[in-house]
C-alpha cells in the first residue's frame, strides 16, 4: 500500500461530514483548466491535496485519472474504501449544473462501458419509438386545423411552396430531408447557405410568427412518423455547417448517436442563437441529454416546449 493510501486510511471518518468543498485530483498540467471551470461555476474546491489532516473528503472528483501516478490512484481507491463519494469530475458537474462541461470531454469519457449504455438499450429504444409514434399521430390529428390555416397564410403572403425541404444530418450521420413550413422568402439562400439570424430580414411576417411559436417545425411530425426523427433530441443540422462546427467543437458529431428531434433540451434551456458560440452551448445540453435521457425527461421537455409555443418564446 502506498504512503498516500495509508495516510487516508488513518484519517477519522468524522471529517467526512464536515468538509464543504469538493476535492479534485488531476494531472498537474490540467490544474489551470479545472480551476477556471470550478471558479466559473462558483464551486468551492481543493485541488490535488494528498496530505489530508482534516479527515476524508466527502466528495472526491477526478479528471484524467489514468494519467495520475500509481500512488495517486491508490489514494483515490482508498478514499472510496473509506466512504468518500468518488467519481469523474464531469459526472459530478452533470448533476450540479445540469449540462455537460464539454471542456472536460476526451475519448475516455465516451469509451466508458456504462457511460452511454442507454444508446444500446432495447427497452429504451422501444419506449422512445412508442412515444414518438403516439405523439406524432396525436399531434398531426389534433393540430390539423392549425396546419391548414398556416399553409393558407403562407400561400397568401408570398409566392413559393408552403413547405420547405432541406437535407439535414440524422442518426449515424445519414442525411434525410427535413420538412418545415416555409418561414422565409423563396430566394432566402440565393447567395448560398447562411446561418439564420435573430430578426433575420429574410423572414416573412407569417414566418416571424410561426418561428416564434415553433409552428414552422410541426411538419417534422411527418419525419418522426417515417422514423427519421424523434420528438425529442438534438436539432438536426446541415452538413455544410457541421463541417464548420466540428473544427471548433470537439466531438460535435456525437450528437448523431441519437435521432435528431423536433425539440430538445437545448431548445428549452438555451435562448435562440445562430453562431459558433451558441452551437457550443447547445452542444453542452445535447451531450447531457444523450447520456441521461429517459421517458420522464422527454415528457418534461415536451411540456416545456408546449409552454414555449403558448408564450411565443421561440426564435
């Protein structure tokens, strides 16, 4: 047994309940990053303190523990044996801030056996597809008068098709044609692909309303019926923008591990934006959702989306 491990085993367990900070252990070169992240989130912490005089920490977090020395790893194992809550820092922050701190992601995060086991869980796939079918059929039936009125309004205001179809990237990087109500002028992309902007001058009057209420997204219920999309998931993006974003955002394509959604956690938690920085923030919520999604989380997101529609809080 290492000296560090022996030290922790001799500490009184009373200290476990008195420590208010979390104790974080990481390679020395990562200390600045960890300090910056925890300071940003106003989390009190002690960094790489192996000489514990006050007792065993209550919460012990680690980052890139595979780079720690054998002696330091023994220390973490001993902390677990003595009743400390020991886990990767990124997992602790998931619960604390309710999105994934993507600056902490590396290959090891995605390759942990149980980290994303939900993606291959047959029961999870069954309930999610069942919810998608039920919600899309019900939605198309109940909302058919609204869909008809929207189509008429679009046709009366401007020339061009009622629906707008565009290739987007979906599950396993496969492309499909997403269906939306047209909310922009028919020549909106005559100069090539462009990010949609807030108060975009290309948006029609009807388009402005249906984008705020998210009515423009409702035809994607057809994509859900086809199995190309889900009700809840990361929003589908165009390949031309994905190629740009993945240069700036690590593991951006991991969003394609699940079907894209009509709405999602990022849409109800993060305000509208159309920039690389906004995409970075939405990626934090998308990764969190992919790892932690379940039936009740999807129901909650659906309810929050309905609230967004009724109060016209969309883009």
